[in-house]
C-alpha cells in the first residue's frame, strides 16, 4: 500500500514534533522560573512570563495541520480488534478536535479574530484533548495488560528457547515505551483539566510546570536514552532481533566513549577556546556537506547522533508502519535450455544429403 497525499502530508508535519517538544520545555521551565522568582525578582519573573507566553504561541504555530494525524490514524490503522477500533476512533477524534480548535485559539490570541473567542476556543480544545487522552490511556493500559499475560505464558511454558527470550525482550521494551506514553498522556490530561475546570491543584504553577516537562521529556528518548532508541530501531528492522543486545552495545561504545572523553577532560583539563572551535567546526561541516553530499548520513551521526536516531525512528514509523505489506519484485530466472543430440544429428544430416545431391547433379551436367 503506497502513501497517498494525506500520508505524505502527515509525515511532513510530524517532522516538527521535535521542535514542539523543545519549545514546550522552554514554556514550562519559564513557568516554573516565573513562580520561583515572582516574589524575590519581579523583573526577571516578568521576562520569564513573556517567554512562556511567546513559547505557547509558537507551539500553536508549529502544530498547524496536526489534526490530520488523527484523521490519518483512523483511516489507515484503526485497530486490530473491534475494541481497539472503537478506542482508536474516540481517542483520535478527541485529538482532532483539540488540534483543530487550537488553530482558532491561536489566531484569536494574536488578534486576527475577536479576542473574546479565545476563552471559548480554549475550552473546546481542552475538552477534546482530555477526551482523547482518556481513551489513549485506556488503550495503552489494555496493551500493557495483554503484554504481561503473554509474558507470563512464555515464562510458564516448559520449553526454554532463545525465541522465547527474544519475545520477552520485545514485550518488555514495548511496555516501557507505553508506560512513557501513559505518563505523557496523564500529564497532558492534567493540563487540559486545568483549562476545563480551574482548581487550586491543577492550576498551580508547580503542577502545570512538572506536568508540562513530563509531557515534553517523555518523548525525548533519543536525547536522554539514545541507546534505548537505537535498540528499538534495530528491533524494528529485524524481527528476530532483541533490543537489549544493541542497546547495551550502544551504551558501552557510544555513551561509554563520551563518559571516557568527559573524564579525560575533567582530569587533564581542556581549553575552552579549543573546545568551542571544535564544536563550531563540526557544526559547520555538518551544515555545509552533511545535507548535500553522499557522506551526509555519516556526518549527521558523528555530529548529531541523537538527532540521527530520532530521524531514523520517525522514518521507520512512516514507511514501515504495521500492517503495510511492502511490494517486492520477484525475478524468475529463465528455464534451463538443453541441447538435444537427436535433433542436432537430424539437423546436420539434412544439409549433408542436400550437398551430395547437388554434387551429383553437377557431375551429370558436366
């Protein structure tokens, strides 16, 4: 099944998720700083508040067209069972309402539409967000429970094999990622409830700040734990592979090398000017030839390894989605041709007889 225009548009819009997570981190860090410095340093607190508001408006601009993601999920992968299809429709419909009315909230806050519409659009958007996240959490909980039951069946079986160990590793890896998704959805649910029904707990600056950071950092697997994301990428490409082995290898080689370099610099010292020059040279080489030359992938992995892993994971999610059969070109070799000795002898005997008759006619004519 090839990607149509909606699939390509959704893949293109998904490339801004990393920027949205980064700006979301700025937004809620500035909220926490504003709460901390409001009484002691009001000048800095006011600047932090302005940064928070600007970050929130920027995130709404980055989310333009994101409601198509839910529509495409319902259209392409609604679920494997009727229960998951029902939950998928409800959760993605709520997310579509959230992102769609978030556009009107954005343009009303910047003054394009009437400012009085902002409160109503905020309520509708937050209600759709909360509605969708509830069913996302239920779906993840059901999948985690099914994974635990499947793991118990494998562990309880009398036969022990490497295939069973690989299945257990895959189940545990998926469980970790679904727990992180549930944590992010719960954090976003708290933020949505604060907009729907303001209350002292949900609307407290600390509650909103921590919830926003949990929601933003739950998707930062590539930055915080690149070894885990590398193991998931390997497991996604090879069905028979376990994510634990590649994850440990990546942790020892890459993270271990970085730790060794940091320890060496800490014990023997380093020149700040030289370090800055090296970083500028790496970024310059990545920007000049990393995007337009055959060695681009190598330079991206060397200079920005976490970004490369996230890009690989995003591309595999877009191109190697579940349930999509990749067409393969099968080339059959031509049939084996055999030489028949009987045909060869008959084919060669006829010309010899014709040559004899022709020679006899020439002798009679002479």
